């Protein structure tokens, strides 16, 4: 160990100096690569000039339990050699030694939740997986239908399949929640707050409120809400948060302009715009300067219809949305057009991993919410104080947002 108590290499240069292992020569690395199909931990330790214990620690979590047991220089040297040799620890042996599976389970309980094609859901899962991988953990997807209680109980057995679970909060039955709590396994719910479980969610209520603040700041006092019912609590919060704040700010959104209809087929670029709901919106467009639509999926379909009918986005009517699909790989147009709110995928993923791997056990239920950030593009115009909006004639003094 070095002076600070960290494990270090065992060789000392002939001229004296610090206790640092000599850099392995390329011939040694090539010899190991050519003579064995799979290098061993012992060979990595020999080339790094350290003990096998130091190699094992260096290739585990960056800072297990928050303590550094291998110096930074030694850790970097060991990992460089392991990368050169294409060495990675045997997960089965490691799990036996540490009584851990080094796997986190994503629990899904409905066919709809198996659909990872929607961009926000896929981005959250991808971000969580990236952070788990950096900590030496894998993410596994487990699906149990109703009636598979024995399989679900076995899945929750400590150190059997996973070291912690992530649940897509919406749709969990009271029985499922009870079994998760009885398992005394680290668990976190995303999308929805569940009594007794840790949760990480987006503050959809505040997002709706922020949307109203933004439209009022941009000079819009007559607004329509265009949304679809999808049995999602957060959709309700996006709308209720907006309406509550709009009432305080003096934004007029009468019941006739609160257009909420049934959900159609949802895929980016192929959402079926409900015709009856659109025609209701079409009738009020001449009376409003902006439309609040809390989903980029629906907004994309709406803008395509506007384009077909010659309704100019940001000039004849403004549109404020949510999801930032255009900022996450979805390209319905050559250039991004929607002013929208961007979900905090990175913050959600970091918090989920921290709860599962870092929190002291037993876990007490903690609830974390993160607010989306506004992405300004060209779909919301700033109205001047003396603007007399008249959509019917398509003549107004709205200037395009930057």
C-alpha cells in the first residue's frame, strides 16, 4: 500500500523514487494475448505489478461504498492493461464471491410497457443502462403477466436474479407493491410516486405551470388546450398544472377550448389525429393566439395538418409542446420547429442508479422530482402589447420567434 493506505504496485524503479510498477513491455502483452484464449486475473496482476486483490478492486465499481481502496494511478494502470488484453472479470465467479448478481431488473407487467419505441421511454432506459454499465452492473428486463405470482416471488428473492429493481410505476397492483416491499430489495419507481417505494419522476404539474408562465410572458392571453386522454396521470398533471396557473395569470382557456379526446395509434410520425377533435380546434383557431399541446407526438401530427391547410406555425398560430422528440433523434422535418419542454433524462437516470447502488440500507422511501427545461424554437411567437390577433383573416402583427 502507498502512504495513504491505497493498494499500489510492488516494483520500485532502480533509481529509487515512488513505489510505482514498471510499465509492461508490449512483448509481454502480446505473449499473453497469443498464448491464451482468455487472459486471467493473475496475468493482469503480474503485468501491472500488483496483487490479484488490487486488480479485482480496480475492476469493480469506481469507488465502492464511497471509499478509495486502490489509488487512482494504480486503478488507471490496471484498467489500461485489462483493456489491452481484452480481459473482463468472470461475472459468475464475482457474484459468488460478493453474494451479488451485479444486475438490476426492469420490471414490466403489461404488454404496452414492453413497447420501447416511444422516444422518451427509450431514452430513459438507455440513460439508466449506460450509468449502470459504468458501475459494473447490467440491466435486465423482466416481464410477468398477471397470474405468474410464483415466478414474481422468485424474481424478488434476494441475490437470486437481481440486486435491485426498477418499476414503471403506473399500473402496479397493490399486491405487486406489497410483494416488492416484503422483498426488502432496493426498488425505485419511475413515472409515478408509489406509497412505500422510492420514486424518481418528472414534475409534470410544474411543467404545466411553467408552460402557462411562458405563454403569458410571450403575450398570449387567449389559448386552447389540445390533448389526448391516455390513462396517464402525468398527462392529467400537464393539463391541470397549465389550467390552474393560466387562471391565476388571466389567460383565458374556457371549457370550449379545452379539447381533450381519445388516444389513437401512437408512433412518432404516424399518430392518428382524431378528426372530430381537430375540427373542434379548427373552429376556435380564429379566437386564440396559441395552442398548448402537452405531447410532441400529437403536436407533430397537428403541425403536419397545419402545413397541409396552409396554417403558418408561429405566425397564424403559436404552438407549445412537450417531450423534445426533435432533440432526441426524431426528425419529422429538416430543421427542428417545435418550442417544447425537454424531459430531464440524464438527471432521472443518475438519481435512479444512485438510489439502487448508493443508498444506505434499509431504504426509506424518498421521492425525487425533476423539472423539464424549455427549448425555444420557432413555434411560439412573441406578441406585441397592441397586437389584435385575428386568425380568421390571417392578418396579425406576430413576429417569428428566434
